[in-house]
């Protein structure tokens, strides 16, 4: 993905379902999701072991979220990505974003074939700071 494509995604995204969002402030997913929330995005936690994270109701899976999702952000190991991509397609998400260190070419191809954009092995917070800049 080019910087222009990433910037467009970041500028048009409103709601991010974050799969694997930890309730532990020491975890990277918590810090990244907290940053994105502070920048005006609606972050919806997807974690079956938590009721609430970052002050937001947590859902056990993508299918249980009643709202429209722009981006499904994945904090899961690369080999666990395919079923989440399938659910992202089913719920009508526009983008699957695999965080830094996460990539799955087969799942990405499936998402693209269904019309979704795919970002792999990139940190949403890093890209936001680089392409848009942090709101203070």
C-alpha cells in the first residue's frame, strides 16, 4: 500500500473493530487502541474474555457487533487470521488491517477478492502519526 492509500483509509475510517484487544495497559494492543480512540476513532474491542476495555463494551466476536465497521484491526497471530478475514467479509467491513508483525497472504487475497482493502504488517498508530499527525 502506498502512503496515499493508507492516508485515505485513515481519513475515511470512523469505526475500528479491534480483534485481540487486551485489557492490560502493558500490552501493545491496549496502547495502540487507546491512541486511536484519543484521535477520534470509535474503537470497538473484540475480546471474549472482557466485558469492557478502554471504556468501551467488548464483544466476543465480530458477528456480535451491532454497528457498521469500517476497519477490522487484527492483533492475532498470522496463522489465526483467516477466520477473522472471513468474518470481516461477512459483516461488510471495508478494510482488514493486520498489525505490525502480522501477515497472511492467502487471507489477504480472499479479502481483496471480496472487495476489501488489506493492510499487512503495519502499525495503525505509527501510520497515523506519520501520515496525519497526532491531535493534541
